[in-house]
């Protein structure tokens, strides 16, 4: 994997290089409650064909699981240019319970059970978009 991009209409794309770095407790990004967004992953396949690559994402708020997404991405052959895979549009939850810090675990695994990426990270949902820094 090379990067994760968060796409929100009317907002600049937020591109996060993968891996995210050493500080796993750091909040990687902030989304506005009730906003629509898409995730886009960029990755390369360099040696062997990847059969049946699957994306899974689990999100927790405190210790309660609040989302569990799975998607089949397909089969990919080696090539020099990166592949991109864009997820379906989702809406950020809203309301008092939704706001605050969430943790997530994202995995990419093929049909043979080989794990290409297993990452945990934190993100935040707020009432408004953060001010640009």
C-alpha cells in the first residue's frame, strides 16, 4: 500500500502515506459529523498476481464496535503503475454519541489468507470541519 486518500466534496483531498508512522495514538484525520466521504487506496503489485484481494475495516467508539465494512477489490497482476481502488460513498455518523475519537483497524487480505496490510489508527468526528493549519 502506498496511500490512503479521504475524498470529501468541497474539501481538499487528504492524502495519508502508508505506513502512518510510529505514533499509533495520534489522530490521523478529522471528519465533520453527517458529511459524505469516500476512501481511496493506492497500491502497487510488484512480484506475484494477487488473487481476490479483500478490504475489511472495523471501527470502534470506546470499546463498542460501530461499523464493520468488507469489500472485494478483485485480482491484480504486477505492474509498475500503482492501482487505485475507491470505496463507496459513506456518511459520517452524527449526534452526541458519534462525536469524539474512534479507532479503526483496516486489513487487506487475499484469497490465500496472505495479509498485505494490517493497520490500526485513530480518527475524530467533530461538529464542524477543523480549521486549516
